[in-house]
């Protein structure tokens, strides 16, 4: 049985027992992580394809964190005496897959956004859709076609 998960903007085909190297996660070594963005789960005829996600999760254990091999970026312009050398090491997290198709104990992405919206203070530097999310999380009616300034005023008036 295998699953295709999405994390760090990339997709990975995983099976139980696989050790994969993914983009850095905010998890310590030994912690359990839950990937709830499962695109495909199953094998053969019993395959489940999500639209876009299947309702289950894939569980894994963080094995190691580190940096990848150094990549050299060298910029050069002919006849202009311009040379620039720069190096980069991409951070990664190695995860061992421990379970496929487990019930997701982690909150859904919408729930996380709603919780964050309740805790966030309203400011002018926020995007309009973020302000609307804060209003919805706090059960404040806001006209979505209104300007950003009007939305901020409405939220601040309701929170006082």
C-alpha cells in the first residue's frame, strides 16, 4: 500500500517504512508528524483519489534534521570585471513513515487559520483576505467588497 502526500510544495510517493528527505519542518528529532494533505491512498483496485485530498493522514517520525550539499551560485559578466560567488545549503528534515491512512488528529488547515485569525491583532499591513478571515473567525459581519480601511474599522469597532 502506498500514498502520495504533499508537503513543502512538493509531492512524495511513500510506503510504510520509507525514509524521505523533505523541506524543513518545525519538529524536533523523535517527534511524530502528521501529513494530512494526502492526494492518493491505496493499491491496485482499492485506490482512493482525493479531490484534492483524501480524508485520512500519513504519520511519520522525524529521524534527523540537517543541511544538504552546498550549491555554488557564480555570477559573471564578460568584460565588466563582475564576479560574484555565493553558496547555499538547503535545510531538510528526514522523516520515517510509520503509518498510512491513520485518522488525522492534527487540526484541518481551515481550523488552524480560524484559530490564528482569533489570536491576530488587526493592522493595516494585513491583506484584505486575512482581514476577512479574522472577521469570520470572530463572527463579525463584513462586506467583502468594502475597502480595507472600512473592514479594519468594522472589526475594531466590533472587538471593543
